């Protein structure tokens, strides 16, 4: 099953050739893409939290988790263009993202900086520093979600 799917995808990529790079990013596709990105950021912070709480001992993986979060957030800036709110499909992105775009960009920058600090803390392999950096990072996620993401 999986192999068939992979071959199909590769064939499709080969056929699309040069036009592939020129394809436009349709708003409904941007929604799915950014939700996948946020989910992966969420999964990585959840695993750091499990280590921080002492639920698991995989402290050696925190560096990779932290980098995934940093790289994910670093790629997030272009994923919220105007026209990708509810008018484009199923999303929790609030209109405030575009009404107060300066505030949104500032919230993203704060999280990107905290993710950078999370990488530094992870590289120390010191549980106390990891816990501290996680607390700061988590606040920046919540800080943006409070103002710019619809409550569930
Ligand atoms: C600058 C704002 C901002 C920051 C910072 C931010 N997020 Fe989000 N996040 C959003 C918005 C907006 C959505 C809703 C996206 C959508 O539905 O299109 C979202 C969605 C999510 C989702 C749900 C994905 C889904 O569709 O199921 C998770 C999980 C998530 N964020 C985790 C995080 C974590 C963890 C951090 C911090 C490391 C973080 N986010 C930082 C704005 C932000």
C-alpha cells in the first residue's frame, strides 16, 4: 500500500516537472499546510514536556525536538497571508491576525526567539534549564493562541 502510494507520488512529481515550482499556493492548501506545521510543533513540545515532567527519560531527544520547533516556527511567517481565514475553509485562525497584523508578527517573533533559547537549553542536557526554557516557550505559544486562535 505505502510503496504504491510513494511510487505514485514520485511519478506525479516527475510529471509535473518545472511547472511544479510555479504552482500557486491556494488558500485552502495553505490552511492544511500550516495546520500540519503547527501540529508537528505541538507534538514536539509535548514530548519535551514529558521529559521535563520526568514522565520519560529521553532527554537526549530534546535537542531534536527543540530544533523541529525552531525550524517550524521559522517557516511560519508566510503561512498566514490575507484571505486564509474562515473564507478559505476550516481554520481556527481569527480575523485579528489580519486586523492586528503587527501584533501577530510580534507574537510570532517572541515564540521564534523562545524556540531559539529552547535549542540552547536543550544542548546543555540540563533538565533544570530545559524546564525553564520550556516554560518560557510555552507562554509564547499561549500568548499568540489567546489573541489569534479561536478557542475550541
Ligand atoms: C504567532 C502566533 C502563533 C504562535 C507563536 C504559535 N501558534 Fe500555534 N497556532 C496559531 C494559529 C493561528 C493556529 C490555528 C491555525 C489554523 O487553524 O489555521 C495555531 C494552531 C496550533 C495547533 C493546532 C493545529 C491543528 O490544526 O490541529 C497546535 C497544536 C499549535 N498551534 C501549537 C503551537 C505551539 C506548541 C506553539 C509554540 C511552540 C505555537 N503553536 C505557537 C498561532 C500561533
